[in-house]
């Protein structure tokens, strides 16, 4: 699939400044990608309980399990396919798959329709978000990788926060359906339109970076890339476990925090504000932490970020009112911001350009399986131990993950002089 824009072949350069127009367009596209997830963030647990009468926490959180599994598997495929058929085609495919999602959520007659919508949403997110990450890394080269990932995740998670706030506000005034999900139609129209018309393929930038590295080492096979990223390479596997635990606690926050806040007497509008604070802090602080990792390195930002997340979760479960919940949400967002873009940049540090997208796909496979694992863990333990007990368990797992990173991972950021 090509357009008139694609047929104009400019001279290829690496660098953020040299590719600022395309980079900025990808930032905008990723904002629409984030908005698609954000429209569910504050209202779907309430929808499960109020319209579909789901009482068990495991059943309520089933939509996150479906989303996490489909997104994780699609992340892996997106990385593989991006190396084989190009990035832009995968991006467009993701938006086409997203098109039915808002309509399914508006008119779902049963919970199984909501699960089907989240399966499509997971597939779409795996293709679209993965591809925008890969394309930005392709464009900027090695020197500004952390900043690039900070900007990418900033746009995505600010949009998550804004959409969560907007849909919660709309739902409080017009009801849980259908009005809040009209935003999703807008996101699809603009995201797909931009991807079709103005986004360019970045495979030529990969070829240029590969030639500049001037390496004669044979590329690992897909099977070798999988096991390097999963277990064999100490750095890549440390990154993968931290990503999994990060999204494990995000899945818990997505599914249990709205219920925990409601049990504490928070209104739907206040729950929407709290649901927006966490990704909002995450999004804004990433502007600083991504660039900071380019200067101070990746390892200790990741480890300390996991510990900050654990502290934020603990503050929430110990609090009984809006102020404490908000403080915990800010800490959780700051900790996540320290981790999220830094993990992506570290993958780019370790993996060669020719198999970087495939390694990124494996990392994102494990990372987004954290949604499913977190939702299952949180749902089962909430049914057995109550909401507070489930949240404490997730805080403990997050704290341990920080220590795994501290002891197993080495610094991946190479100084400009050495590179």
C-alpha cells in the first residue's frame, strides 16, 4: 500500500532534529492510540457491575485478561512482521482492526461482546503502539533514544489520562453508554487517516543504521531472538521481567482501583479524576525521565522506578480518602515514568538494528502478558482476600522486581565517546 507521499523518497538521515516532522506526526498518531485505551479506563469496571451484574472480581477483570493476552501476542507478531514487511503496513492494519471497537462497546448486549471488543482492542494496540515505538527508534538513531521513547510514551499516556477523564465526565452526565464511546470513533478516524496519508516507512533508516554499525556478525534466528530476550541475555531478560511486572501492576490499577475507590465512597467523577492522575503523571514525567536516561543511564532508573511504584501502591491501599489516593496515584505514575521509556530505550541499546524490532516484539509480548497475569492475580486474590489484600500482593511483587533488576542487569547505555 503506497501513497503519493511514500513515492517521494527524501535523503535518509538519522536523528531527532533531522526527522522532526515525521517524528512529530508519529507522536500525534500515538496520542490517538492511547486514547483508544483511555476511553475504557474509568468506566468499564462500573459497566461490568451495573449493566452486566458481574459480582466476582475475576469476572469483572476478564476484559483486561483478554486485552492483555491478545495485545501481548500481537506485539510479538508486530515485531516479526515489521522486520519482514515494513512498519507502515502494520500500523495501518492496527487502525483498521480498531474501527469496530467503539461500536461494540456502545451496543454490546452481553459481556461476551465487551470481551470481543477488548480482543480487537488488544490486537489493534499491539500493532499500532508497537509500530510507533519501533518507527521512532528507527528515526532517531542511538544518541536520543531515551528522549524519543519519553516523547512517545508521553503522548500515549497523556491521551490515556485525557480520555479516561473525558469518558468519566461524560458518563456521569449521560450514562455509561453509548455517549462516552463516541470519542473512540474520533480517535480511529484521525489515527487511520494520518497513518494512511502522511506517515512514511522507516525501513530505510534501519538499513542506514545497520550500515553505520558496520558489523559482520550474523543475525540471530527468530528462535534465538526469543530466548535471548526472554532468558539468556541478562540485560534483555531483566528488561522483560521488569516490563511484565510493570504492566502487572498497571492491570491491577486498571481493574481494581476503580472498585477500591468506589468502596471508599468516591463518586464516579472523582474515580475518573483518580483514574486520570496516574497515567497523567506517568505521561508528563516521561518527558524528563526518557531524556534523563540518555544522560545517567538506564539501570538505576528502572530499579528505583519499580520501588517508587511499589511505594505508590502502598500509599493508596493505606489511604482512606481522595488526597491519599491522589498522592499514591502520583507516586505510581512517577515510578512508571521512570521505568517505561527507559526499558524501551534499553532494548534499543542492546539489540542490533536488523533484529531490534523482533526483540522489541518479544519484550512487549512479556510486558503485556503482565496485564493478563495482573488481572488474574488481582481478581483471584481479591475474591479470596479482599481488595486491599490483592493490592498488597501486587505491591510486593513490584518491589521484588526492582531488586531483580538491580542485581541482574548491567548498564546498557553506551556513552557517545565509546559509541
